[in-house]
């Protein structure tokens, strides 16, 4: 049964075989990122980040699968526990922001599931749901953190996103030696880290984290749909699609809406008078 507490966390550290019905996406061409990533990991110059951005764009253009090249570079430097970190739900009008963190042990980097992971946005719901248990089984550790809509309204989405990521990282055992993060920097976390735009497209552990975060949040929004059926949360997961905006206009926002987000700030709460 799903818990809908404000700061829900889950952690798993088991490994096992991947499900039989995982649907594979095309792998495509995979360029060598090692030289560019070496500069990016240490962020010694703007040129290093420019090289990584250009190589990342090249991978996206050719539809390449995420790889462990960034993780392998760190493993070679003695950082055994490298965690990929990503979030989902930052732009939604309702529901929590959810983050996940995934550690893949070097000796398990050849498990079949890692060849199937992609940025969660590139997968269907069925593909994500099939991959999530395989990721949990094959990861050395994984964790999920969540910050609810009320806290998002109180502290802002940027702070809330970092809090969710910090929860996910804190749930990992063993603790990570290095973090690979999609976009976000975590100055409050005293762990070496590298933030890269669209890391979920190029780094396998970050892509895996994006899938766990998305599946977890989607399950929560389906559960919320039963509590607030007039909004259709099960279909759009709280994002600002036309049907959702029409429901807000008709019924006003409910308790899991982000009341500081436009166009909700001026709307009366569901069941309250205008």
C-alpha cells in the first residue's frame, strides 16, 4: 500500500535477475566520452564543460544509449560507489517532486538491464514499469526521496528538488563516493559531485534513477487520483494539460496542488467558497 507522507523514502539493496518482459529500445551509436568526461568531472575549465555538452548533444542526435563511461572513469580513480541522481515532477502543477539515486557496483555493470535503461521520458509507461524492478534488483543500492506540494509552496521548487535528492542520497547504503546528477548541484551535500545537463541521456546510473523516480511518482499520482477523481491525476500525473487546467477552472485546486504555481495562485481551494 502506498504511503502518501510528505517526505516518503524507499531504499533497496538487493540484486537479481531482470524480468523477462523488459522492452528494449534501439541502442544506436555510442561515441567515446572518456576524454571529455575527464575534464568535466573536475570542472577545471569552461572548455571542458563545452566539450561534454557538445558530445552529449552528439549522443542525443544519434539516439545513443546511456553508458557507464562516466562511472568507469570514477571507478578507475578509486571511487567505487558512484550514485546517479535524478528528479521528476519539478514542472507539475500538483503532487510531489520525487528524486531517486542509484548505485551500480562495477562488477554488475554488465547486467542486461543496464543496456535497456534510457531517460525515463523516452520510455513508455509499460517499459518503465518493467525496468524498475530489474533496476532495483541489479543495483547495489537505490533510494527515493519525496517532497510534497505543501513543502514546495513553502520553500520553492528549487529548494524542494534539492531536498528530495538529499533524501534519496541519504537512503543509500553504502554511502556514495561521488554523485552524478542531472542538472542540479547540491552544495549542502558533502560528497564530490558532477552535474551535467541531460545526464539521464548519457549516464546509465542517472538514467536508471530517472526511471525509478518516474515510476514512484506515477504510482503516487494514481493513488491520489482515487482521492481527487475530478482532476484526472491518473492520466496526466499533475502536469498542466488542457483537461487538468479545465478541471482546476471548474473545481478550483485541491490539497495536493501547488498553490504558488500559476495559474493556481488565484484559485479558491476545492470545496471552499470563492
